């Protein structure tokens, strides 16, 4: 699952990506590895792993990960191929969610491509480019559907009706994620992989004094996106860069306390990205390894088992499940069993966030 970082040039995208790419920006145990120069896998900070580590004392701890892609800065005309437009839009299409960085700080030493600081305008510049590309995508699909609809295909007639309404909606300058959907219209729209239909997190990059509570620019962004089914996160990329330069976890904690912050902003960003992708975590816990496994919300026990190995899913017999809270309360698997808090679940079980699981299978 991939999140793409987007924004205009000089808004702090690369600074943010570089902070994410530095293991010291997370707590002590979380590694980072680079796949390509602009793609990295980032560990998801999860305090529950630390608690499990204390109780189980495993040989190693393995966190969940999210893939982050640093996408080139976009300019006006990208939908027509300006700048790195085509490459930029193709890169976004390959991601599952978008982290849109908006500049919400004044600094005369850092030029702005539009000459002034206005995050709402900046957001709209990128929105327009993505919307134009989406209209192009819908047009192509409509042409195909209209031909089939004329031949009497009822499903395509419905598709034409839905897409014509969506086309008019986006033409008004709105994003596809704002379009009301239901169980009929959602599959039709999601199949198109529209850029403005992807879940989005707006990151307001602020100056140091605004890192805790934001500023007037942030308030304008929040007002603008309030109907967009989007999240807004306040973060000071320069502070994050300073934190990532500190040598020890203790030094970073002292620095954060001085600023009145509980943790690095990138930790919150990674967790928000995880949530944005509709992901959740289950754990396996043994003396060899305590590990966080990433699954989609709503997955069944066999699907969750398949993340470890396809044989686990194919030959699934049952899952032994302990709720995270019960494991912490009783302190060990043995004591959880004695308290009658270990449940045995079958193929229909929907995995809950934080479940500690052991799978029985036979291939």
C-alpha cells in the first residue's frame, strides 16, 4: 500500500520525505529502508509493540510498514504535460492515497512559485490539474459505455447515468471524493481509479511557533476542505528535520518537550497515512519474534493468515485469538487461557485491530 506526497515546488515535500527516511525521526526501534531514490518503506510507530516486547521479551520486534513515494513538484498545465506533468499524474495513479503538502509559513529566503503564500490557492492549482485528468478519464469511459448502452446493455446504461452526473460534478471544480456514493455507484466510480477519488491527507507545513496549534493559513485550509472527507495535519517540516539530526532518542524527547510536543509530527503523519489507507494491525507474539502484520479493515481470519504465507490461508483450520487489552492485563498467553480469554475462531471471523493471533493450518 502506497501513499504519494504531492504539492507545488518549494512547499516542503522533500524535507518531509527526508525526515521520514531518517530512522531517528521515529522512536529507537523503527528502521527505514530506501527502495528507490524517491520511494521508501516507513515503519508505523505503534506503542503496543513496545508493551508486547516488555512482556514477551522476543529476539526481535518487527513493526508494520507503509510505502511513501516522493512525487515531483507539480506546476500549472500538468494535465497537458507541462513540467513533469504526465509522469507526476502517472505516479499519483499508482498510489492508494495522497499526502498533499501545503505551505503555511512565511519565509523570504524560500521563494514560492506563485509569488505569495496562499495554501488554499495552492491546493486549488493541484486540484484543477487532477480534475482535468479525471474528466479526461471519465470521457474515455463514457464513450465506451454509451456504445454498449445503445445496444441495450442495462449495466452500461446505469454506468452512463452515474458518470454523466460525476462529470458535471467535477466540472464545477469539485473533487470526486466529495461525490455522494452508495453500494451501486461506488464500484462504478472506484473502477476508474480517479485521482481526486483517492483518500487524502492535507499536511499544513507551518513555522516553529505554529507547530502546536497552527495559524491563520491552517484555519483557511480547514475551512476549505471541511466537506471533502479529508484529514488535516499540522506539522513543521523544519523542526522535523532538526529532530532527525539529533543523535539519541533521549535528545529528541528533550527537544520535543521544549517545543511542547509529545512526539515527532512524522509519527502522527505515518499513523494518519496508515488510517487513510484503511489499514489495521494484528500481532503475532512469541519468543522468536513479536511482529505487527498489516491488513485491510474487514478482513477475515484466513485472509489475515494469508499475509504471513499463502499456505496459511489455503489450509486454514482455525485461529486462536487474544485481544491486545487482555494480553496486557493478564501478562502472558498462559494466564489469558486460565482466565478463559482466549477464543478459537473459524473462517468467518473478522479480525479486530490489535488482535494477537496464532493460526492452525494444514496443507
